[in-house]
């Protein structure tokens, strides 16, 4: 496995926003070429993981544990530690845009299928993932990530209990407020359901009905918008479970009440979904 950390840089000054307090990085979990060359499947999917954290940090529980599961399924995996507050739109979206383009650029070198590059995000990371899904061709994203010709468009997105809407009555206010950065003109861009189109990638979504931090209405809004525009999606709503479950097992949660056996199959279903794409 090639495990290294790559810096992803954007020009905060050109964007007219405050910089992130930390360097944005892309950590690679690239499978060994020797094993791939001795297998039937020579070109593998890649998954870029975006942990949650309200755009104020990134949760390690939604990073490497997820990456390891996808690696075990035979996928190349990457974890993006993106810009956080006070940085705001379009910084993190541009960084994810550059990350997708980078993975596509190195695809021939590392046996990556350039037509199977996926982004998987949780909570605020789900908002980031869906943001690229609907805004990949937004002028700001194209300009500040320097990516043209759709090289930054994922082939599919995976959303775990995502923040979707800017409607403060049914969303996670901290996530939306940080994304917007106090600018009235940016507020509409935060409601991702309003920007779904036929150009939005196919989507896999899971959420729990009892999530009281990010209401399940967020996932339903996105699914309804996908259906309206005839974009294929798979949606799983589990009845029980708090916010931030990650894998829902003892390897990824901090306390026993967060171990929810029923949700643990989401990762296997997403792997099957990727393989069927």
C-alpha cells in the first residue's frame, strides 16, 4: 500500500475569504500494484472520504476506519482533511474538486478506474460531498480549483447522515453558518437540494430516523430532488441511531450506545453499489 500525505492548496486571498487554520491534506491508501497485477480486476474503483465535523474540524472516526473498509473491498481510498472555519465557501469544495481531479490524473499510474471515482462524506463532510456533486461545474469551483472539462466530477457520491439544506429549521445550523461565512449572497448555495440537476452524480444515501442533530429530512430532500431530475439513487433509512455513527460498530464509535447492529450493513451495501456501477 502507498500511504502518503499530499498537500492540497487553494488561494484563500483570491477567493476573498479567511484562510483555514490548518493545511489541507489528502492521505492516500493506494493498493499495492503487485497484488492488483496478479488479480483478475486490474483497474479498481477509488473512494475519497470526507469526514464530518461541522466544517470546524474533521472526525478521525469517519476517516481511516471508513478507508480501511473500502481498501478491504479492493478499492483505492483517500481521506481529505479539508479547510475548516474560518474558511468558508468555496474553499473546501474547491479542495475536493482538486482531489477528484488528482485521483483521476494518477489513475493510469496506479490502476485506478477513471470512470469509478467516488466521494463518500458524513454529516458536514456529506454536505461537502453533495456540494461538489451539485456545484462541480459552478464558476467559482472551476476558477479556484483550476479544473476544466469535468475532471472534478465524481462518478458517484455516498452520503452518510448528510447536512443538505440551508433551511435552519431542519438542518445543522453550525455547518450551514460556517459554509456561508456570514455572506448573504452565499446562503442560497448552501441548500444543495435546490441545485440538483441531471448532471448530478448517482447517489447512495443512508441516515437514521432518530438522528436529532441532522434531521432525516435532509436526506429525504436530496432524494426527492434526485428523483425529480431522474438521477438514480439508493436510499436507506434506519429507524434507530444517534448522529455520527460512522460504521456503527465498536471499531468506530466512542461508547456502547452508539453500537447499532442494524446500520452496520450500510458499508457493504455501498460496496455492492459501487461494484454495480
